[in-house]
C-alpha cells in the first residue's frame, strides 16, 4: 500500500514518537516537496521536524502537474493542494490529511481519505498497539497542541472498544 501524507499527520505522529507506524501500516509513504519544506525547511527546531528529517523511508516528491488553481480559492494552502495533485498523479491507497477543507476536496476528487485519528484506528485494528497505548498517543498529541475535536476523540474511543 502507498499513502500520500500532509504535514499535520506527520507532525502529530512525530510528537508522540510514532512516526514509524506509517511505513509499518501503509508501506510506501510519499510527501510532496512543499509539505516536506513546510515542516523541515523552516528549521529542525520545529515540533517533529527532527524525526521527520531522519525518516529515511519517507519519499519526497513534487507533483509533475502544475495546478492552475490558486490554493486559497479552495481554502487550502500550497502543501494541501500539492497533496491532492500528487494523489491524482500517484493513485495512492490513502491520502492522509487532517484539515477539513482539504478532506472535503479530496473526497470530491474521489480520493480515499484518512486523518491522523483514522491512522490510530488502523494501528489498533492491525494489532500494532493496544487500545490503551493508542489512547495515550491521542492524549499526547492533544497535550502537544494537536487539535482533535471532542467528537473525533469519542469516535476513536468507541471504535477501539469494538477492536477488543
């Protein structure tokens, strides 16, 4: 399987030292150049940047298609737009992106979408981490400034209850 990943899921997983779960679940992980630069290019002291810079399994790739749409017209930033364009080119199994407007655009384009919380659920379903460990990871992300709605937190807890 292959996945194209945006900045927030990378940062969120790196903040709780779980970045390694991505290649274990999805195999091939691709990040647009703009997303990589957004996370790494602005300094390795940024949250999660060190771990992401050291992830040798991470493939950094620029889309070959140049979008003629201004990202702000869609309510997206350049990285989010590049995730969507690259996903159209690469036909991944998953597009991993958290921002609401980008997820809507991805779905409208017919792309398969997961967010960071969906990744945590996939980890639970695969048996790589226990329910308690995943809930600790979720809490760790929230403590470190990753915004996850109470509804999404409740959803994950309910879904993890079904796993055991």
